[in-house]
C-alpha cells in the first residue's frame, strides 16, 4: 500500500538529513532552517521517484495522470508538496501550529479578484495616489460580500418571553 504524501515528506526528509549527518529533532527543530537548496533538491528527487514508482498516494485524476507522465510537472508538484508539509507538519516545523499568511484571499468574486490584481500592478508601478483608491474599493467590496453572506432577516424577538430586566432590549 502506498504511503501518504505527508509521511513520504517526513520520511525522506529525516533520511536525507541523517545521511548528511545533520541532527534533527521532530517537533523541536524547524527543518526549514536546515534544508539548504542542495538538501531540498535531494528530497525532491527522492519523492519524485517514489511517486513515479507508485510508492506514494496520488489520486487518479486526469490532471494528476498528466503530472505523473510529465517529469517537469511532477517535480514542480513535489516541490510545492514539500514546502506545504515543511510549513504545516508540526514534526517538521518545530512544533508550531501553521497559520496562513493571507487567510481568505481566495475569493470566488471576480470583481474582488480583479481589484487585487489591479492593486498589485499599481504597487509595482509605485502609483500611491491611485493605490489608495483601489484599496478603498477592495475594502468596500469585502464589506459588500460580508453583507451578502449575513442572514437576510432575523426572527422577531417576543418581549413577552423575556425576563423583565431584558424586555427593554427587544426590538
């Protein structure tokens, strides 16, 4: 049976570090501080080979089959996979709970997406005058989307069913 991707990253990482004589203590040492580009490359090579040999779980989808058949795409996938588990696996990241840098930025809203792209363009050009306008538009759009998610109407509060000291709060 093929091992889980997380297990493969942990196993290969600890093996490569050990082969280099680098001391690693799970949940204590942050592997990102130890993994040079040479070490990461070796880890990537080994995990890529494991995928090709079917030793690591990989859901059978058309996109994944394409990755397996294209060495460059598979290597790119494995590189991202390693980064992901170096960040999220507490055995590899020094025991720290992972928190996304920009949570909730993957909005399906097309307008918000375009506003964020426009913001990046303006930042790259150094256009601070228009940047403030775009940031304001982004903030307004985020508020609009939050309002859309809010319940349309709340049920009415019946003051007769409230204790006397709270009846004045009934709307």
